[in-house]
C-alpha cells in the first residue's frame, strides 16, 4: 500500500525548526521532499547545540530530528543560474515551503507570484513569525521571542519567578504542525478543484490558536490569567504537582465525580463529603487549603505507592518523569513512537528520532532514510531534472550549487 503522500514532491526552502518540521511530516507520510540549502553553509540547524562528531559532520541531533526522509541539494539562490534550476524544480513539484523573512523570497525571484506562473496549481506555503503582511511582517522571529510576543510567557511561571518560557521550542513545533495540516488540506482541495493555493502560516497566529482556552476565557469573559506555576488554570486545589517521599507527582483532578476516588486513594475517606473537596466551587474557594492537605498526605509515601493507589481509583495522575524516564517507558516502546534508522552516510551505527504522533492500521508514517548530509542528493536531483553530467559540473564550477 502507498503512504498518503506518495507521489507528491515537496521543495523545501526552509531551515532551523518550524519549516523543516512541517516538511518532515510530509516526508514521513511518503512525500519526496527535496531540501534546498546554501552551498557550504547549509541549514543553521546543522550545527545548533551540536557536539563531537555531530558538529564535525554538520549533523546536529536537532537537525536529524526534523529532516528525516528528505533528500538534500545545495543551491545558491542568489546566483544568476539558480533561476533555471528552481524553475525546473517547480515544474515537477506539488508543494513549495519557505520560511524566509517576509519579502525576502520575493526579492530573490521565487515568491508565490513567480512560482505560480510556472506551476499554476502549486501549493505554496510561507512560514514566518508574524505573517506576510501587517505592521510586524518582516520582523525577526525565533521561538522564544514569539512566546513572549504571543502572551504565552505571561501564562507560565509563578509570582516569584515572573514570566517563564516553555522548556522546549513549543511554538516552532506547533507552527510546523499547523503548516503540515494546511498543506494537507490544500492538497485535498486541489484534488477537488484543480487549483493551487497560497498558505500564509505565522508562528504568532499558531501560538494564539494553541492557547484557545485561556484566550477564550479572556475574550468572552474578561478573565485575566495569573501566573499559577504548576497549578491548574481551573484554579482547583486538586490539580497541581506535589513532592512525594522520593520524587514528584502530578494529579489533574477537576471533576466532582473523581473526588471519592482521590479520597480513597489517598486514605482520606472524610474528604468525600468535605465541602472544600466535594464541589468545584469549594475546591476553587479553598484551593490553598486543599492543596496543603493533599501535600501533607503525599509526603508520607513514595511516588509509585501513590500512583498505584490513584490509578486503581481512576484518578488522572503521573510521576514527573525525567526525559530519560519518559523515553524509556514501555508505553512509548509499545506505541513505536521512536524511529530507529541507519546514521547518515559516513557515520557508523544507528540514530533514533521521534516519528509522527499517531499510528494507523495501514501505512503508518515512517521512513528508513536518515536526515541527509549537506548537498548529498544534489547530483541525483539535477539528473532527474534533465541536467547532464557536464551541466552539473558547470553549475558546480560556477558556484551555483
């Protein structure tokens, strides 16, 4: 059976994280993704946080994670001979993705208007910090800056710490998923209408969309969120993170019907009829007292003891795992979330990176091809476009590739 996007060709002009992550989703679903990089330099992410052999080979672990399944070619988009190469690429393509600052790709001559004249039914996705138009279009945007601009940081932290950013590049990755989803819908629309489409995906827009519940609470009811730390945005004292005898546990109880289970699991049956625990209103009004009573109990036993007791009662709870503990958990292994594949050419052994976050009963997203070396497939792609060996040698001698 064919994967969902087998036969679809994607031209990936993106770098760093949001754009490459979007293109990787399509590659894992079978698309032929051709990654275009600047000669000698390549994607910035090839060296970010890289050490040892990964730095020496310009194959940073982060780069490996958001570029599996792709082919890579080098092309200097500012070179006079690049235009013809791009035109040939576009003629055979279904999707173009780029994440230059707003206006840059147009100045290079490869914006939507130019590309759609070559391939009228092209799906063209532009990813940027704030969109292709408006007062902030063109502003530099990295994940941390957009976490601040979108208001996300104002929701994270405690009164003591002040605003905090999330511990990973949450907006970059959410934007990548948004872009992949947008491209999938555009491909379906093209199948129905025969028409291409321009897609304008902004990191700031994706962040606002992702914060839907707190945004709605503010817009609809004027609720201004506080810095709550690990407390639930519902303000209930039964949803938080507590220390145990040997670690930490998070309980996420916000429903009245779960209170009896919590009370039995923690050995406090008197809480079942306690008005501070019994209703949501009580758990909000007395949240500090409720929180402290739970804290006093949880400190008496290790985490595993409480997890077993609470899970028996159907109370949503989890240990606060380290990344190592989360990645080695048998549930993750059972779900086959992590993909193991050969290391990139020239490096012995295997590498393991995350796959797409869903399973299917047929043709589950997967690839056995690791992230490519810089320019690894340049000659192959150019030959597919009709360039001869002499043509390729000429392009290379001129510095175009």
